[in-house]
């Protein structure tokens, strides 16, 4: 299996490698490869970690998204899907607060799904503000300026391969990409990293995906704005 499968996917030329990764991810999402081959591919991709290479996954993901409406003038709050602990109290970014003000036009987008470990969706379920359909999520965003999108609904292909990913328990390519799945094609994003060394990785990884980004550098690696964190805002962060 190794020689017949891994060699064509991970060639020596970067151009061919990028194209093969797009084909590989598409095959995963379509269910065209076995769990064994998928596991091997995810492990190999982990050892090929490279922002320019990893961002090739986004065009594939965008083709599979079930959403049809776009809210360009919105902010994606890119929480990691794997939270360290459960807490119903967000130290939410200022953008969320602004979206709740009367006559505000700022729209704020969260997304996630229920997982075997604590997740962002658990918090929205706890607060009883988790929409049941993609249409409900759109209505929330349109009328309330803030909404949550369930990945099981807008990108079920990823949810279907979670079992393999959880068995591997590694930081695979989807670990880095999933919080930037951008369900309504927002032009703006705020995300967190644990240290300033990661800023350069994500700057390259997200190139061309947003008009402007904000990065919170704090040990938790979330976009929560706290006194111990540092915030960078720019067009290429």
C-alpha cells in the first residue's frame, strides 16, 4: 500500500504536490478512499506541514460547503474546534459586543460542532442559541447580527471523517483549516495563536482568504481578548 499510495501523492515537485493534495482531500470528502489510506495520508501530510501547501485545502472545502448566501461584511470568530475546557462565558472579542448595539451593521459568525471533547458548540447549546438548520443560522445573522453555523449541516463531509481523525488524534491538516472554513464568506476574521512564532505561519496560510485579519496572541490560542494578550490587526496577518 505504502509504495502505491504515498509516492504519487507526495512527489518531489511542489507544483505536483499541491495538485495531489487537492485531489486527495476531495477524495477524502467524497468517501472514495478507505480509512486506512486516509489515515496514512493525514499522517504524511502532518509531516509535510507547510502553510503554502496547507492552504490548498481551502478551494476544495469551499466547493463542498452547503451554504448559498454570502455575508461579505461580517467577521468570522475563528475559535479552535477543540477547546481546552468548557465554559459558558466567552471573553468575547469587542466585535461581538459592537454587533449587539442598536443600529449596528456588524455581523459576527461562529461555527463548530458537537465533538467527543469540549467544543464551541457545547457553549452555544448551553446558552440555547444554537440554530437547528443552516436557514436558521442565516436568519439569526440577518436579524440579530450574530449567529452560529453547525458544521454538521454546512459541511457534513468533514463530520463524516471525524471518526478517523479522532482515532489518529494528531494535528492534521484539517486541524489548522477548520476554524477558517468561513461559512458565509466573511471578509474579516479574528483568531488566536499561542505565541508570536505562529503568526507568520498563519499569515502565509490565510493569504488571500480574507480582506483583513486580527490576531490575538495569548497562551490559550483563542480570539478572546484578555489583559495578558496582544492583538495585531492588518491586511496580511
